[in-house]
C-alpha cells in the first residue's frame, strides 16, 4: 500500500475494517489459549500485561473507528494504534514466546499451535 493509498478515505475505512477483524481474532486466540498457558508456567503477571495491551488496542481502535476517515486526527490515532500493537508484539516475540516455546517443548508447542488454530477457525 502506498502513502497515497493510505490518504484515501475509502482505503482508510477498508484498512480499518481489516485491522479490526485481525486484532479481534488475535486477541481472542491469545486470551483463550496462549495466555492461560503463559499463566500456567508461572508468568501470570506477564499474561495480565498482555491482556492490558489488548484492552488498550481495543480502546484506541474504537476511538479510531469513531473518526471519519477524512478527519485530520485519523492519522494520529492510527499511529497510536500501531505503536501499542508494535510494543505488544515485541514483548510477545522477544520476551515471552521464546520462554514459552522452550518450557513447553516440541509436543506441547504443537498442541498449543493446534488450539490457537482451532480458536481462530471458530471465529471465522
């Protein structure tokens, strides 16, 4: 997507709809499958922090959805959402998921992956 595409209100609206769908699926999969596994390995505080991130993303997303795509504040809200999302993903991928994968081992990781996939399919 080019910068010009991002500026077009119709593209913004379509992009926002897709982002909303993906973030909802991401949150449900993780909150129902991954975070309980993280809590079970004694990292409940970390899981709670990630759930807080999801709540923050949902709030910023709702604020963004309340704005007209041509509103000058739209870009700022989109950046705020991206910032929260990027921080969240870095925490998961750099800090928690490597520990989870190591502690669970290959068989349990495969099982967890199947459960996440099943949760995602359930939402479809």
